[in-house]
C-alpha cells in the first residue's frame, strides 16, 4: 500500500510506475528503480524501512537478484533486511548487494560518527530520535566496483561522483534509459548543505556532462518526475550552471572579497538558474557559493574578533552587559519585524538572545528569536533552511 511521510521530503509514495518496458520506478526513498533481467530484478535502493518492503515486492511479483545502492547516504537502504526476509520466506535466493567501493568507507565513517550523524539528521529533517548514540542500521555491500560494472545484459552501473563520491548511475543502453541517481534530483544540486561535508562542484558538473554524452531518451532522477523532454539539455545546462558558479565565485575571491559579500553580490544568469530543474526546494544557490568558498579558503571569516574568540556564552554575556537599554534592542527588533526585515531583526535580537542567565529581558529576547526563526522558515524556499530555522538554536 502507498505510504508517505510528509515531514521528510526524501520519502516517496510507495507507488510503482512504469518508465519503459521492463523498467519501473518505486516510490521508496525518492525514486527507487526496478529493472527486469533474465536472472531476476535489479532493484536500486530499498527504502527507509524493512517494514515497507513486502507490499512493494508483492506488486513486483518477481524475485530480486541484485540490490544496487544509488549512493551511501543513510536511509536509502535501510530496507535491505526486508528484501532478505522476503526472499527467505518465498524460497528465493538472497539478493546480492552491489555498490561503488567508496560506500564501504562511507559506512565505516558513519558508524564512527554515529552520534554526530544522528544529531545532524534530527535537525535537518526535524525527526527526533529516541537514541542519538545508536549506530545506523547499515548493510555493507557483498560486491563493489570502481569505474563501471555490467550486472546483466543491458544493465550497466556507472560511477557518477556528484552529491557523494560513491554514486552509482544505471544506464540501460538498448532502451536509452538513464537512472541519474543522486547526480540528478530535478532541483538545484545539493551542494553546500549547512551541516554536511564539502561536495565538489566541478566534479559534479563533469559527471553530468558524461551522463549527457550517453544521449539518454529518458532520464529518471533520484527525486521528481521522469524527464522525457530533452533530458540531455537538462543535464548539460545544470553542468553549465555549476561551472558558472565556480567561475563567478573564484573571480570574486581573486578580488579579495569575503564569503558574505560574495553571497549578496552575485547576479545569477536567468537562462541557467530560472529553469524548472534548478528550483531551490531542497538545496540553495547560496549553499553552493559557500561550499565553493570553503573549498578554496579556510574556516576564518576575516574578522580579527573571530580569530581567537571567547566562548560563545562568555562573548554573548559581554555584549549583553554592554547594552544599558536592553528594552531598546527589543523595541528595535520589533520595528524591523514589523517592516518585514526579519533577517535584520535576527541580527539585532542576537545582541541579547544568546546571552546566558535569567534576566527577564534576555529571556524575552530568546522568545522573540524563536518567533523570528519561525517567520524566516515561512520565507525560505529550501526545505533544509526551513528545517534549521525550526529545529532550535
């Protein structure tokens, strides 16, 4: 039966849709994929939970020979044990799990940093976890590859480094169907997410150009509807937008500009950015700018005050002590909010809201900041931005 978690944009509907003869998309986590082969099904991504598997496999009605990981991000393949259990219950061969070799290293890192990953996911997806120290339920692959791998006639796995360094795209040459995996999400590429590691903008563009060179007639993105109208154009223009961003940011860095100035000074070409597949419903162009800057510079913002700063609570207390008329700060923040200048109001309210202690006006400032964050969340186009505004500070 279909399912949907409206609080998490990664979860799909559970519905099965025919893409081409012998090729179906499955709404598990994003667009999972099922491809018929003479040896059984190839399934790409098993979804966020084993509990969701049986109804899907009942509809597919064919044994699964291979499970392929689109990439190593957590959650996309938590459903693997459900596939194993289903095969055992039906007297079928256990599916072989295949992934790019870098998935192994990623999973090892996720196990090492389980607490950190859980904290990040709690904020980014606004999903409280009962045990923030619990290791993720990952299943390591049985078989890995490096550059490319042929699983069955007309099923070719291709390394497609993009959102991660372990992405696998699936190319069906006789049908000219391309599963773009995490390289293609029908939205602006997910580069520079605020609490994640860096992603290589140019490498992602290179991958998109290589996929475009296959000349697919049908493109199945990891998220969003199947692309049947000129998918090559979407791939090449997305690559061009990423290359433009890289060049524009580097030009600004070469002029000595700092990241916040660059973020506000860039003017984006409409022909590259005001197109449907570059919508900022999850990622954001400003995230990409910041990631490019981060890839070329260090952590310091250039302000001497922040080179060796005091502890955050100590610095906040000192600022609050310096303000003799705290009510004036609250009043000014309210005026800014009333004028629709919510972000500016946040800058002002932080003069008090970050300070420790039980001063009534400081406590009032914290409450105002909560309201301002809620207002900013309503303004934000990116799901990730909305999540962080709403997940506390």
